[in-house]
C-alpha cells in the first residue's frame, strides 16, 4: 500500500499565484484532512472531509479551498498565495473522524514557500 | 479548546539510557491519543495509538500510557539508540480534529 501520497514535495510561489496541493490515499479511508505545520505552533487543521461530497472548515481555513469528489482524493487549493501561507502542509486520513482502529496516517508533506 | 503541552521541548541523552517523554492535555473528553515520530524534513510516522478505553500500549522498546483523569500521557523509550533521534509528537483526537503538542526533540548521543 502506498498510504497517503502528497504532491508536490516542494513548491515556490509568487504572491498572488494560485495552486493546488494534491493528496491521495489508497486505504479506503472516509476521513481526510489538511494540516499546516509552522515553527512553534504545532500542526493546525485547515479543512477536513468525512466522506465524498462533504467538507468542513478547521481552525485556520482562510485562503484555502477544498473539495472531495472521490473517496481517494482531497486536493487543497490556495486561491491567492500570501507569504503567511509559507508552511509545511500535511494531508492525513483515517477510517473515521475519531481515528479509531488504526488512528491517523499522514503523508510526507509539501513544503511551500511564498515569496 | 484543547491545549496540549509537551515537556521538555528538547532532550539529549547518551545511548542506552531509558527515557520518558511527557504530554499533558486540558480536556479529558478525548477519543484516542496517538504518538508520532517526525524526522527532520519528513512526515509523521505513527508509533502508538491508545484508545480512550485503554491505559497503555506497547510496541518493541516503546510503551505509551494514558491517564485521562490527570490529563497526562507518557512515552517511555527503553535502551535508547542514535536512530531514535527525532521529534516526538503527541496528538489527541477530539470531535473533529487532532490536537497536537509542539513536540519534544530527542537527541541520542552515541
């Protein structure tokens, strides 16, 4: 199993540009989520989805959009990149919202720099 | 809001020592607690998952405990090795979110 796959691994954007961070999982997990990791602040939830067609906001959703058209994929879109969005982004998945059974599985991350 | 604290922020130990990493949290209404390892520039690797009805889990040299009443979890690493050097994160599952601590950066000195 590949687990959770994120692309790209690195990206540099100019302020105002848009882009999509890709996330795919092959474990048939219903729950998927996006986190950003910043020094001294830990990981914070951006958006999450409890199944295809259902998404909701997390702690820091501003400037980001998501959609979930299939169980496998959960892309994160930056609408107009800002330097404050420079961060490392992680996608995670789980069988359920509360992470029962096997807990959460994380991707390897996307390191984004906005200049 | 759930607050998760990990102390110490950094720890250096000589190879072979046993050590304990601490995680404390403010809201005992959690579903699970998960310990992760993160190597520099890498993703999160799950180490142990403790469901709320459990008190501890073991995997090899690792043992994690959970005491919901006191809001504490510990990760015990036996006979530490240089390969254990990494940042260790605890995360608690709430209603719709994982709440993370900021981690303990462990260095095991050969």
